[in-house]
């Protein structure tokens, strides 16, 4: 049977990470995946998380099933953290999911169950997994222009109709690092009100842009103005729980009766995929958020991470300016969060990999949170050298190790 399987596409980001791992050059720099690294290059367990794990281990008595919605203390804590007020949480329900990806998928399933064939609008460029998740759930995907000015986005979204769903990244847009201005968010809420589409907010980097409450402002504003909002929340980055796969699907709806149906539909969607989510990460987050001391420790750690990312970006901008790359520097200065988008072509990104061992995606995305401060001058020089060097001749690889198959601009 299995010989019938033709070669499936490989995940481009993980494929590139494998290529990085096989690169023998000691000076190489991995800026592909969205993972925070501290000044030593490590991705540490946050102190608040570690302490919560110790407390949980001490009081663990049972690993019995938690129930179809997962850890209910976690769900309450996430509702309160994301929505901020009782007035909003009273209009919402939450189900624990297998990280942000699980939340995106369960909410996509909810949309399909409610209205098969629904059109979901995603940004172009988008997080690499948005389209596959939505199409995998049987939805139709359309795109709106992004990153080339808010006007383009607003203009494209004028075509979104009643019953459509519009996927918006709540902050620190992946891959561009560019967020809409506050007045653009207000205009988006106005469009949704006028034309009857439903916002679907993806929150994966809250706390790493302008601060936790500032990063959640747009989501809360949409919740205040619209009767229905879908929200996918990831705890991977801001709690550092990448491998514990912790997240939450939140839905604001018009009545308690509707929200009960929503919760059951989300539970049913999870039941056939994995039955129930793993408890550990959710128990950790609930322990942190329910304890004033641990919560304060976590907020301070999150602020320090945000500060380090902003300092890295400012330093890179300064070095690029000093090296005579003012245009690249100016585009980076406007961005925020873990990612920056270099205005380099896929060919230039390949060339930078080959010449300097700096690994970003072909679309130009680099993980600014993945660089140690002392490597910023090296990174800036790699960018400048790429801009200075001649284009690779057709078929040439500019020193890049041979790879399987062509690469596209993701
Ligand atoms: C925009 C966005 N949404 C969702 C996710 C999913 O995160 P996870 O499933 O690891 O929680 C990511 C991960 O990189 C992301 O960048």
C-alpha cells in the first residue's frame, strides 16, 4: 500500500532548520524558527514556570482525565488574561487546545461546522501554517495584501462579505513584524460591523511587542465592538512552553445558549482529533496566573524578553546604518516582536546563507529574538555583504550546501 504514496511536500521551515544543523560552519546563525533565545543563546525555562512545575510536582496526586474542555482553571485564567474585564469574559467561552496550532484548527472546524465552505481571509504574506490549517479544515482561503501599508489591507478587506471570516494577527505579525496602526484596527472593526464579517484573531506573541496589555488592545477593542470574535491563543512563546503544546480557543458570542453550543462543538472537534489536550503546560500556566507572586515574576521575565528583542532590533538598525544600508535599517526600525522582515529577495536570502551562514526564510524573515547581542555586528555585516555581492549566476549556489529540491519564497 505505502508504495502508492508519492513524495509529500516537506515543511519548509523545519527543512531549513535541518539544513542549518548539517552546516559545519561554527559561525553560522539560525534565525529560522520563532524561538526566543537569551544572551547566552539558550531558550531557558522561565523562572515562574519552573517554580510552578515544582509546586505542581509536590502536590500531584492524580493524572486522571481532566475533561473535554481540558484544564478549566487554565481556561478561566486565559479568558481573564486575554479579555481583561468581566464584561467581556461573561460573553465568552474557552477550551484548552494543543497550543496555538490546535486552537487555529479547532476554531476552523467550528467555522466549517457552522457554515461549510466559509471563506476565510488571511494576510499575504501570512504565517506559513495558516493556509494549510484552514484548507485542511475544509475552508476556502482568500488573501488580503499586508505589509505594504494599511491602506492596501483595508482596501482588500472591503471585499469581505457577511458570513466571511477574517484572520488577523493580534500583534507582532508573523512574518512581517509590522502591525496595523490603532486607527486601522478601528477601521477594521468598522468594516466588520458594516459588512457582517467575523474577526478571527491569532495571538501568538502577546507581551513581546509593546507589552502585554498594549499587545492585547486590538483584540479587546474588537471584543467590545463586535458580537462575535474567534481567538486562538498560544502560550508557546510568552510562557516559553514550546514543547508542552499549550493554548486556548476563545469565542465571544451573542448569548449563553450559543456559547454552550460553541463549547460542545469545540469539544467534539477535539474528541475526534486527540480526545483531550495534555494537562501539564495548562496546569503550569494556571498556577502562574492564579498566584500573585508567580504572576509578577512571569510579567517581569516577559518584559525582560521584550526589552532584549527591542534592544537587538535597535542595535541591528544602528549597525546597518553605520554600514551604509539606510533603507534596510529604516524598514526594520518600524517592525516589532520576534520577527523582522529583511527587504531581500529569495535569491539574496539564499546567497546570505551560502556566503555567511545566516539562515532566515527565503521570504526574508529573520528571528530577531534568536541572536545573541554580540552576534549583531556579524548579522549586520552579512546583510551588507549580501547587498554588495553580485547575484548568483543561474544554477549557482554561492557556497550553499546542496539541498533536495527547489525552494520557494515563503
Ligand atoms: C502567527 C502564529 N500563530 C500560531 C502559531 C502556533 O504556535 P504554537 O502552535 O507553537 O503554539 C505560531 C507559531 O509560530 C505563529 O507564528
